[in-house]
C-alpha cells in the first residue's frame, strides 16, 4: 500500500484520472480524488419534480430456467461411483 501511496504522490501526469505507467507495480493507478471530483453532479437551482401521473414501469419477465443438459457417459459413470450402493 505504501508503494501505491508513494506512486500517487510522485505522479507527474497532472491532468486525467489515471497516473502514468508505474513499472514496479506494472500498472497505472486511478487518482481517486480526481475521479470523484469529475463525477460529482452539478447542483441545479431547482430540484427536478417527479412525475407521479405516469405509472411505474413493470419489471421485465424473468426468463424460464434452462433445462438440465443430458448426462454424458462420463457424468453417468461418475454419478454411479459417487452414489451410495443400494
């Protein structure tokens, strides 16, 4: 963690959300502060009003479960070995 902290402090790339290539870590790093700073929404003077007259969208139907694939010869033999003998 100290290597990451030090790499972020020594980074020479001023702009952007990512550092330059850091060879000892074999990666670039995300500059969290810049990333979060750019992701903040701009506050508007009036909050948007919710439209309560429109009905709420219904949830999409769930897909039917897939049928189990047929057992292969290997699967049948494995099940026969693993099942307790009757």
